[in-house]
C-alpha cells in the first residue's frame, strides 16, 4: 500500500491531479474490518484549468510512462489493480473533506466514514447494502455529520427507506 | 461478555467473534490488505467449486507476503488467521 501511496503522492506533486483520495471498499476498510474487493478506488480532482474536460487519460499516460500497465479500467501499480475515478457532486464533496491519514510514514487522504456511508446510500448496490452496517457500527461514526450530508445531497428519504429495509 | 453468560458455549463463541471483529477493525491497513488477499482466494475456491469463473487475485507480493518478506510475527492476528499457513500450502502445491 505504501508503494501505491508514494506513486499517488508523486502524481499529485507533479501536478497531474490537483488532489486525490481513497474511496470505495479500501476506504471503508480503513475504518472497519477488511472488506473484500478487487481493486483500489482513487477519486481524483484535476487542476482548475483542466476541469472542463474530465478524462483520466493524463493519469493513465503519466502512470504508463512510469512503467505501470493499464488493463481495462484498472492500472496495475506494484501489482495492485487501481481504478481512477472522476468525482460527481457527492464524491467531490467527499474528496474536499477527506481525512488526512498516513500509511506507513506517507501522508494520504481517505474519504470520511460519513461520506462513504452517504455514497452507499446513494448507490445501494448489493455490496453497499452489505458493507453499510459495518460502517455505521464504527464507534466514532458521527450520525449528525452523516445526516447533514444526506440532507445536503437530497438523500434523506433514500436513507429512511434503506434504514427500514436494513433494520426493521 | 457478562459474567452471567461466561462459560456458555454459544455466548463464548459470539463473544469471541465480536472480539475478533474488533481486532480486525483495529489492524493497520497493510495487514487488512493481506486479509483481503486471503478473502479473494477463499471466494475463488468457492467459485471454482461451484463452476463459476474465478476472479483476479492480488499477488501475495503486492500485499507484503512475497517469498522474500518475513513471516508474520508469531501470535499476531495475521498469524492466528492462518494466512501464512494458507500461503505455505499454496507454495507447496505449486
């Protein structure tokens, strides 16, 4: 993981992306017991002048030049399949508010558990419904923050319906 | 687990399971990746047994369990989860 974080930090340092944060199952796994997944999801924001055209090509070009191989929607960084994803409104907010943490000695950012839960409420794929209870069960999960995110992104009703399905 | 239920095999098992969950939750992310790599292999074993195609698995080397990496510390959670035993058996089969 450290080797991947190093590559991501270099990519940000070289200005290919303005910012990045870990999302998806690996981000959930930072807070909960390990969650099975096939890849590492990295959400990226591009420098302001490149915001108009959202393409992952600069990321792929940069990493391929560094010797990392692209395969389908992933790029293999030190043997691990990494998927780079653009942000929408909700994941953009998650990226802007991502937690600062370290892996080994390296700084990185991870979506907050409250944002991850809100993303799951939005997507509601079977894997989201399976993972959500573990996240809600984390000791310092802040339901006030979670509910504020849901409210802000028009997900409160969706959450009410899902909560009934999960817990009643 | 309360004193009142200690010794009840079901309560003990549930308590152990909850304790394991907490231990898993507190592991460093690097160790969690090792667990995920094992989960991928176990899922694939089930997939193969039920005639479904296997999915990609992270190479052991990518999660710090390559042949040159030191084995996990004796008694650590990674050791107790049997990942290294699984890995050793896999290498022997190969």
